[in-house]
C-alpha cells in the first residue's frame, strides 16, 4: 500500500460477512451514469435502485465516498483444474478474483486435463469446482478437430460458448483448428447454439508465425516471431467464416493496431464479430520488457506504444468491446527463470487479482471514467458470456454483484499480497491506482480489507 495512506477510508458502517438489505454510496456506477444511490437487495438480487438519501427500511451499509461499481466479469480465465492444479486451481483463482473485485469468471476449456471438449469433461470440471469457488464461475467449451458431435452436449450442459485456436495452443490436449475444420463445426454451432453462442478464437495465422531466431533472452527476438500481420490475417478469415455460417465470433486478446483495424473492417462488412484486449497490452509496451524478463511472455506478444495507443483508441470507439485478463498462470519453474529464455518459457501472464487496478491506472490517465471501466469489464463480458442482464450491471433484477473500491488510492504490487497459486506477475513493484475495499457476490460480502470473509459462496453458472 502507498506509504502513509490508510488501506481504505473509514466507512460509517462496516460490511460484515452475510447478506445485507441495502448499500449506499455517493458514487454508484449505474447503467445511465455515476451518481449517489442506494442498492436495495433481496434474495441476492438488486430489488431496486433508490435515491441516496431515502430513509432505509432495514439495515444499511453506507460506504460514503467509496465507489460502488458492478463486479468485474472476467470472461477469459485459465483455472487449469483438474489436471494442472499445480498451475492454478478453483480455490486460489476465485480467491484472487474476490480480492480484485471480480465477481464472475468464465473458465477457458484448456490447460485443465481433460480439456473441456466433451460433455463428460465438463462434468469432471464441474465436480472439481463445486463447493470450492468463492465467486461465480461459468465455463467455455472447446472446439477442436473431431469434436463437432460434442457441440450439442456441451451446450446442453451449459457452456457459455466455445473457444478455438488457429495456431498451436501450447498444450497437447487442445489442438488448433484449420479453416477446413471450422467449416465442419460452425454449421453445427449455428444450428445448436441458436446463433447466440459465440466462438471465441485465438487469432494468429500460424502460417505467418516464425520460429524465433537470435538471442533467447531478447524480448524483441521473441516478439518479432509473432508479427501483428498474423493477427490481422486470422481476423480476416474469422470475418469470412462468421458471414458464411451466421456464427457470432469473438476475437480474444487483440494485441495490435493491425488487429483493431481488421476487427473494424470485419464489423463494417456486417460480420457478427466482437473483440477483447487484455490489461497487459494496455498497461505495458515493448520497452517495459527487459531482456530475460519472462514473466511478461504471452502470445500474442506485448508490442510497442503505437499498438498500445491503437488498443485504447479501439476501446474508445467501440471496435473493441471488452477487456478480459487472460489470466494464464504456470509454476515459476516453467518460466525459464534460470536462463531467462523467452523461447523456452511458458507464455501466459498472471493478473486476475490485478486487472481492475491495472486497467484503471492507465484508463484514468487517458481521461476515461469508472463508467467506461464498467462497460468494458462488466457489462460487455457478461453479454459475451450470455450472462446479461443477470451479471455485469447494477440495475433491478440483476444479481447484487459489486465491488466497493477507491479509485484514488494507490498501492504497490507485492507478491505476498497476491492470492494466485503462484504469486508471480509482471506487475510486481508497480504502483497501481484502485484499491478494493470489499467485494459482494449475490448480496453477500465475500472479501473485505484484504481477507476472504465468506468461503465457498460462489456458484457454477
Ligand atoms: Zn487465454
């Protein structure tokens, strides 16, 4: 925490564990703007949004000037359990989520074993998660070569949509797909998914990726092996497939100006295509990455400031609709710490707990508000995950999922404050704005003042 500053300002009534009938703040981030308001909660949902100064009919938590924002909905998280629980698991991931103001995560189908590519595999994953999650959790299924017959069963079992890779995923159990294979799968998805279940795609054209050359410790050498054109080329293919099959396509982790332009072109042709970027592409630029600093390795790579500016512009114009963490941890032993080799290290950044603050720190510097943040990190990812309007918004009828936080307080990222299984992140040592005071899931306070106060409250969506 910043020196001298209290962890959080004093509040007039302190939220305890358990349900609360109403919560008020001078600064509530509502769908139509930021204003003083009272959230009246009944049975875990928001019964009504009332005036700030109306007399309470029951117990009231008054958080004063602290901001109440909709809880973050992180639609791109790799939990890795079962099978690679030593990388990350449901307990640690959802604890980190609660600490960071994230009230819903949607788990990616890969890095767990089995990968979520069959209805049975989803059952296995649900059994691993049940009773052990501290925030709400949804699941993506996977489309891989040869599992078209599982699209229906996975939808019936409740996946929010599907994920595919156009380039190697990094793990053997989750193979990438070609245009030909997607052409087989997408008619089934269009028919069974009611045209609303999206296909999320890792968009890099593998024919344009190169084997990295030169000094393995050189970040530039690694980044050069995954050029921005590979992203633009893959997005153009996805636009064509979306138009051909009438499927909603979502491009995950857009990293470049070329990618933003490709998404804009695709949307102009009428393709049903949405796109996200990630905190690390918005917070960092290539020159922040020292040689050998493999905690920054991800794919596609962090690029130079021109690309970062284009991503912010894409968010401002709505070409990019949302921000998701792509939290993809691994044990430090897989990050090639001894050699600092970008060529050998696992690609994936841990940031679930920090995404709200990491994005906010840069967003406010660029003149954006908490309302923009709520759009990018709560309502839009809830829509993508087919969880809206139940999740991602503070309005009557929605789940009472919210974060109480101070946008003005800062803290220094220290590993020992992280709840991820491996307290290891490229944000270590950075000063971030945005301190979470408490996190509420369906009307219950699950996190307060740096501690989990209600364990196992999450449900599987
Ligand atoms: Zn990912």
